């Protein structure tokens, strides 16, 4: 019966060793998974930073284009005003109300 106890003890030791190996393998796999996740996180952070930078550049470009558009609209309004003044001057000259010598040059600035 000492032999059967000894056999049982050996069987228990084998079970323990198998569980220990499985546990160590699991731990190694978990560590590898964790390292992969950390690597993915670092890559994602890089991508996030690059996307943020692109977004800021796009916003700046959009703002620059908006400013150009507003400037162009303002220029067009000034041109319309200048054309309106020129039309008034030409109308005065054509109707004989004014001659070139009598023109109010303050209208032409």
C-alpha cells in the first residue's frame, strides 16, 4: 500500500507539473499579448498624433481659404463702388452737367 500511495503521490506531482507548465505558458502568452497591445497602443498614439496634426493643418488651410474668399468679396464690393462712381462721372460728362475740368476729383480716389 506504500506503493499505491507512492504512485498516487507521483501522479499528483505529474498533475502539478502539467498545471504549472500550463500556467507558465499562459503567463508567457499573456505577457506576449500585453506587449503586443502596448505596441499597438504606441502605434495608435502615433497615428492619432499624425491625424491631429493633419486636422490642424486642414483647419488652418480652411481658415486661410475663408480669409481669401472674404478678401475677394470685399475687393468685389470696392470694385462695384468704384464702377458706380465712374458711371456717375461719365454720366455727368455725357449729359453736359460737368466737363473734365469741372469734375469733382474727390469721387475718384
